[in-house]
C-alpha cells in the first residue's frame, strides 16, 4: 500500500517536473494550465495526507515559509569574475589581437557570442543532483546566500537526472512586461517604483520572505557550468549540457569563426534587442575552447578570454511640451523638461532633467521641440539633443526666468555659477525642502515627517522653520482633528520629534542645511570645534586648517553665522533641547587615522554603531575586504569573511580588542 502511494507521488512529481520544464524552460507546454494545476493539486493532497513522503525537491516545496533572518555569506571557490568592456569595432579587433598574442598566433580561435542579459548574476550549487545552495555574486569572492529565493524560480530545476555535484551560474532577470506589471501594482499601492528591471531583480533577490519573491516574475538564463569530471571542453558544449540537464539557456548564442563574425553579430543585436521581452545591455564574447581559455587566464578581476561589447544607451525621441523650473532647498532653481510620455527601456518617461539654463542655451532646447532622451545609470533620464529636422515654425528660444516660479520674487544669478537662485528665504518651496532635509534619516531622523506631511504642514501654516517642529506638540489636538491622520499617527510623530532631540551635534549641524556642509564635513567640524560657540567664533584660517575644509566651506560658514536670523534660529533650537556640543563620547579623534576596517558577524553593537565609532576615531569603514583593509572586526558567526581575511593577510580583531584599541590612548 505504502509502496504504491510512494510510487504515485514519485510519478506525479516526474510528470509535474516534465511539464514545468516544457512551460518555463522551453516555452512549449504540452498540456493546459488547468490540467497542470490538477496534477499539482493531486500531489499537494497526497503529500498532505502522507507528509512522511515530502522531500525538499518536490515541486510543492518551491516556496518555503521560513523567513530568512540572517544573511549568510558564501565564498565562491572559483571567483565570479567580471568582464572588460569594449564599445566599438576597433576595441573588438584589439581584443582579438590580444587573444591571438596570448595563444600561438597560428592557432585557430573560435568565439562564442551570447546576449549580455541585464540582470543579477547568481551561482547555484547542486549536490547529488539536488539544488543545495545559491548565492549572489557579491564582490566576486564572497556573495550572499539566496537559496530560498532562487528555489522559487520555476525554470530552475530542484533536481536533475545526473546525480552529480556541480555549480551553475547564470543571470537572474525580470522580463519587461512582468516588471511593468509590478511597477503598476506598486504605484497603485503608493510604493516606490523600481527604476528598471535590473534594480527590481536585485531588490527582489534581497527580500527575506520567499513568498513575496514568488509573487515577482523572476527568471534565469544560465551560461556557465563548473564541476569535476564533466567531460566538456568548450563553452558551446557547456551550453548544450546545461540544456540537457534541464536548465534554461538563451538560445540566441552563436559560434563565430572570426572576429568579423563577432562584429556583425554585435551590430545585428544592437537593433534586434528592442524586440526582446527582456533587457540586454550588450554582447558577451568568449573564447570557445576551455584549453585556450586556460592558457589565456585572467588579469585581476576579468578573464583575458572574454570581453563584453556594450551597447550605447537606448535613446528615444519625444516632444518637449514645456520647461518648468523647480526650486530646491538651497534656493537653486533648475529646469525640468515636461515630455510627451514615452516608453524607454521598460518604463514610461514624462520628465527629464535639463541641469541649468546654460545647458538649455548650449543645446538650443526649445518648447515644442522634439528631443532625444536617454537613461543614464540612474533613474532620472536626460535630454541628449534636439532633433532639429522636426523643429516647427512655432519654436521660440526659451527666456531665462527672472522670477521664482513659487514665490514670484526676483531670481539672482551668481557670476561664477551657472545656477539661478531664489534668494527669498521664506519661499515656500525652500522652506519645504529645508524641513524635509532637516527631518531626514541622516539628519534629525524624524520618522513620520516625510515629504508629503511636510508639504501639507507648511501649506497649512503649522511649519515655517525648524523650531516650529518642536512646538508641534502644542497643536496636538488640532493635528489629531486633521482628516488624514489617526490619533496614533500623530502620537507617533510627536514621540519621534521628541526623540530627535537626542541626535548628536554633528547630525544637528548637518540638519541645518548650511551650504556645502554635508554629513562628512559636519562630522569634521564638530570633531575640530566641539561646540557651536567655538565653531561660530572660528576664523577663516582656523576653519581651513581642518582637513578637507577649503575656502568655499569656510566662506559659507562665515556667511551663515554672520546672519542674525541664523543665530536666532540656533538659539531657539538650543532652547528646545537640541545638542549643540559634543558629548565626550562622540568627540572625534584620530586614533584610527589611516586605518580601514571591515565589520562582520554579530557584535554587541549594531553595524551602524560600529561604523560610527570607526569614523569618529578617524578610521575608514568599508563593506568589502581587500588587500587595503587593515582590520577585520569580527563578531560571532563571522562566516566566510574570516577565511577571506586570512587569505588576504588582513588582521582579525574581536570586539573586545577593538574597544581596547579605542581606549588605549
Ligand atoms: S559570463 C568570466 N555571460 O555580465 C565570465 N556574463 O560583467 C563572466 N552577464 O557578472 C560572466 N549575461 O552578471 C556572462 N551571457 C553572459 C552574461 C553575463 C550577463 C553578466 C554577469 C557578469 C557580468 C560581467
């Protein structure tokens, strides 16, 4: 009896795995979704009745219910290298030449060319034919474990027929339509949008709950197989074997006899890529034979036997309806192009930055023009140039604005700077920007006082300047009666405001938003001058004697402290109980000057606290180990960073030793 149930379960699993492969890997389903679901439900029911037969590789076990709480670091026994880049034919010819010089010049070299999928690379380990572990690339030597998340990707087999041990590497990606659907849902829920499919893939792989990952449309193309006794001699054989094992590979690869064929493949895909349902950012070119790859070897982080051909950023042309001017917290007024919405590399673009008026003049950008836009590495697209062939008769050069778009007062333009400024300190746009900065995470860290609330409170007249924040508690009842808030949220906000009074002086100084005084400069100033009185009294020479403080910062500070209204503002904040001098504990020093630290494992303090201590003592903090690291501060369960530190010859210290280090002098 039991035997037949076990057999039934096994036969169902085989059927499901087969259809899963037909659907997710080959995109050639043999049965309907309905029939597939019937098989899966049958298996689910049987396993529920007979839980003793549930195994990890069952297709019902893809989505685990365990939340990943800790991040496990995994060392890549074979480093995950990156690729050198080429951008044009000449560079491809040069690559070919280097390969030939590296080998015997008379030897024949064949190249495999593959699409360079724009996603996140992952390494997946199989033991005895079962998916055992998966990790991100990390810094190439040590990555983070993502096994539970990788298991949710249906095109990855949980089990392969060959019962061997091997590692598969590939690119996890999100298809464009899945990405758009995800962003549309996020928009509906008022959540932050992902800039592109690659970012959303990276964000998804970092999630701790595999159930959430399962709701995201991730997929993978595998391109690399590592293992002993695999009996494969080339990249072409490798791809074939991956396919045989049931992995998804990208079938657009090609074996090229020479670099000319490689070049025409690159040209071909430069246009064909627009029709793909996923994003690619170039072509990967690999020497086909492993024997030749071995001879060529690698230089530092990339192999000599491979390179990538990077496509130029995608551009589209669209109509520029209008140029609007945005006022930032410092009063800088910057132009923004309002565009006819258009799709570009997976998202719809309706605005682009124009940087400043000089750029508008230089590129002769006018309203009603057709402009070419492209996405750089970041979210905000930029206007590249005007398509003059489409310029109509109605086109008029844009005038430089003379008044602030918000407060209507006259704008100023400094000689040395291309920027325009609204010098009205009370301009609502500036007031809002300043308060948003003041309350932000790196400054006073007031939770609940984000952009939308600040805008509302300024418009309602509750907030005009920083001290008003600390008087909001007087208006508690009034705030609670506002439509948008519950009692609890106002109470939380007021508690968070109260708590912000504990922020150390350097955060308060940063929060003030003095021009050129960023978080790092604020820290330096506080560690040099200790109190606001001394900082106020400091002369230009004294200021500039501080490391990294030059004339623009010192002028900005002198100018700031010369204004009565700023002195009054500081007094009010002092009366509200904010810190304007350093606590002995957080006075910076230079005990750790010139030393770089990496922190790993769990310590009695948080990672951020450790970082803070290191920075305050003049040390440098880094998240990845290298030869330049001086110390690895290792807590409990330190993981693979320890090994890496040993191989690199980096000194490893415990938390106690670290604390003694700081007390020593
Ligand atoms: S081969 C040494 N093949 O591009 C071999 N990489 O900069 C390196 N990538 O980290 C990887 N598609 O994330 C290879 N068909 C492909 C690829 C590919 C995308 C990514 C991968 C890698 C990066 C290299």
